[in-house]
């Protein structure tokens, strides 16, 4: 694997906390990748995430589309987003990385940060936008920026469209896998780790598709009910970090320890919170048939190897959670308008084609979906490089 184009470490002059930026590659002089904030974030983690963004961008390459994939990048800050000093650290990080954001790194929300928080901090740091580097690639910047702004103003059932499109993509990944296995939606049991932006939206779409959400986990522990949880009630009782107010639980809903989500009796396991959540030790308790990676890098490689031997299919993050990033660019470049129905339709169609292609490639190559996704991306990267540089 080639070394990244740019790798840097920043130290906050006020708190001493560290931040990182890795640009894996540029396409047309620009890269794309979110900014995460979590305690324990490392440069190696950010580098791996940046490489994953290169693959996500390549996987959504459509030679007939207006959106041309960008290069991959990622930012990270080693800080608890709940810390009272976190926002100040974020502003100072964005001030320090401002030249990169202005020139070639487009970024946005990731683990621990919402887009509203990133936008507010970016403004304080003197930035026009967290994605301003891409503006020079647009045919009509004014119309494109207005279209994206209008899309971010759309709410569906009280939740912003930008928060829902990623979960729609995760849910469509699950449904595509079930369809290919001839498994009916009704009665299929799902457990989610994380009920934040991605996990919450995923739970809503799967619940409405007829699947049964039997457990969810947050920082306080696991909430479970084999007969199904009241998804909308739990979603309305979350705080800004996705933690559920336990006062809304019914008598039949059980509170279990934090790691109980791993061994819940479910068909589908959706880790939608932190990286490295499933390791070689705790994977042994997993009974699900599918693990669908809504979070970035939740299953470590050694654990995936053991799970594969046991017949568990892991749908990789570079595919499963790629819809949010793609939706930004489909909207900005004009492949879709600022319209919820168009957004969901485009996400569902694109994700279904992508997941099906990855599963078919895995079957034909006799390999894992992750290896198949990497192979598909590798097939497209030379074409992107030749055409766009």
C-alpha cells in the first residue's frame, strides 16, 4: 500500500491535546474526508480512515454522473467531545488546518461531531465552508452552494435530511443482503451498537421496513427486548450524543451491561459507534449471520478472519456507510436536487447496486466482501487517475 500524500500531527497550544490530518491522495487537486473527535484517536487510525475514503470515493465512480470522485483524506482529534474544552480545541484545530481546508481538504462531521458543530467552529476559524476547496471544481458555484444549503435545510419527520441519508444507505445494505439470501424482512432481528446520527437513522429505516430491532447499545449500556423495541420512542429520548433517557423504557424492556450487545440473539449486528469495537476475543459471543459496518473500522482484521471462518458475513464500512459522503457530492455537483424523495431514491438505487456488486464479486472470487470491495475500488482507481489526475 502506497504511503499517504500528506500526514501531519498538531498539538493544541492551550490543552496539549493532539490532532491529525492525513491526505491519502488527491483527484483534481482535492480530497474528501470527515473530521472525528474521540479520546484515544491516533495518527495510524486517521491514516487508515483516509485510505478508506479513497476507496469509498472510487466505489461511487459513475462515468456518466456529474459527481467525479475526489481523493481520500481524514482528520482526527484526540479529545472527548463531551469535554467542556472540546469545542475550543476544535476551533483551534480548524484554525491550524485552515490552509489545507481552503486549498485541498473538504471535510465534515464524523464520529463525535455533528455537521452543525463543524460549521459553527469553521466559521469561528475564519473559513468560508468546510468544503470550500471543492468550489473551484463546480460549473456554477452559486447554484451548487444554494442547492446543498437547501438540502441541509430539509427535515423529514423532524430530522434533518443530512442525518438520514447515511442511515438509509446502511439500511439498504442490510436489505440487499437479506434479499440475496432470500430472507424475509419481517421477523429478522437487528441489534445496533450506537444510536447517534448513523445508528438512529439506520434503526428508523429498518424498523419501517418491517425488521425487528431487538437491542440497542449506547454509552450507558444495552437496552434489549426480544419482542422488539419501540424505536421512535427511543429516538425521541436521545441526547445530542445518542444516549437514551432510560425513563422512557417500558417494563418489558431490559437494561443489560454495555458489552451485552455483542451476544444478543440477533440475525444482523450493526456496529454504528466506535472503531475497533469487535476484536478476536469478543467476537466469539456473536451469533448474528451478518455484521454490517455502519461505523468506520468497527471490526478488526483478526476478528473478521475468525468470524468469516464461522460463516459470519461482514459487510465492510467502505461500502455500507458511504452514502452520506456520496450524497453531499451528488447534491453539490447536481446529480440530484435538494429533495428528500430524490435523495432517498438515489441512495437506495446506488447502494443496492454497489452492495450487490460487492457480494457478487466476493462470491465469484471466493473471498470476503471487504476484499471484493477493495478489488472493485482498485479496478476503478487507475481510470479515475488517467481521466482526472
